[in-house]
C-alpha cells in the first residue's frame, strides 16, 4: 500500500512504543521517516528495522524541549528529502503520584516534554510545510486530555494543553490557506513501555498493567501500539483532507461511560 507515498515525516519519541509503531506504519505506507528521540541505540534499531523491511527511515537524536535542535531537525528533513509533510508530536513523559508528592521539578519536566515539545515542534514545522504546499501535524494527547483521573494531575494538565493548543493552531492554518491540518490523538491505555512504568508505580509490577488497566476499558483490555499507529496514518494521509482541529479518540470505550 502507498497511502503516504512521496510524503516526508518526522516522528518524535520514535525509539519505542507508539512512536516506533507509527514510524513503522508510515514507512509501510510509503513515507520517508525521520525517526527521532534521545536513545540513539534504540532509535537506530527502529530505523534499521524499517529499512530492512523495504522502507525509508533514518534516525536523528532530538530533545523535543530544545528549540534549536528542532530547527536543525526540520532543516535536516528538508535537506535530505526536499520537503516536510507530516509531523507526529509523540514524545511524552508521565509520572503517577498523589498531588502532595508532585514536585515543581516533576511538574515542569512533564510540561516541558508534553506541552513545550509540541509547541516547539509545531512552530518549527509549519514554515517547512508551507514551503511544501501543506501538511499534517498530529499531536499526541490522551483520553486524559478529555477527562480527569487521580494521581496524574501533571500529565493530565499537559495533555489538556495539547488538545486546545492543537485547535488554536488548526484554526490559524485553516484560515490562512496554508493547507496545513492539525489534529490531536487521544488513546486510552496502550501496552507500551510508558504503560509498564505507570503500572510499576501504581501496582508495583509491570506485569499487572494489562489486566488492571484493562478493567478501565469497556472492551475489557488495553490497546496495542498499532491501534494508534493506524489512526496516525489516517490523519497523516490525504484521506483526512477535511479533518482538522479535532480529536481522534482511540480508547476502547474509556470515555463513553
């Protein structure tokens, strides 16, 4: 299949979990993918796996909280491929604990990665997408950008920020005729390393995560990375040309109750 043929994508937090799955699926659909993240070993492995399967991918280190690094990354994508069409702002951080235990340092770290990173990536990508004649920016929020929960105040606040930031910039880009679309994506619990870390904090054992978190979803189980990656491919593709400023919720019924 080639739903993204000829398109160039940057994926943040692509060294594992949802980012790796999305980068892989986009490459399968024909996109040239710049795999970014902080873990060089894992990032190189993701890019090599994509290339071995016949896709086009390269790893580039990126700290999403570094404005200059963002500019360099966008310039690298344009220098190598001549354009930028897709940005998946996926990199994220979380920490589950009661509010009384949340330090200002933790709050700022989560906001820096989850909210500042989305702001910086979006701001850096838009000029390049204008030069390409349009594009799709997909910002990772969460079901916790739609509803609240105990012990995840910083994470939930950051994901709410992503949701409304996305709407504001989507309106700017829609009204200026740039052809750039922005949407947020809202998964519930997906079986990733981040979910495992949360399970360790909440239940003392990563292995308890799928069963315990599965109870929160009417379908009775947590999601898999490709459940989200397939949604990312849709929003990145021309199939979603009339979709902007909205939320794609992939949650097994989590927010329906």
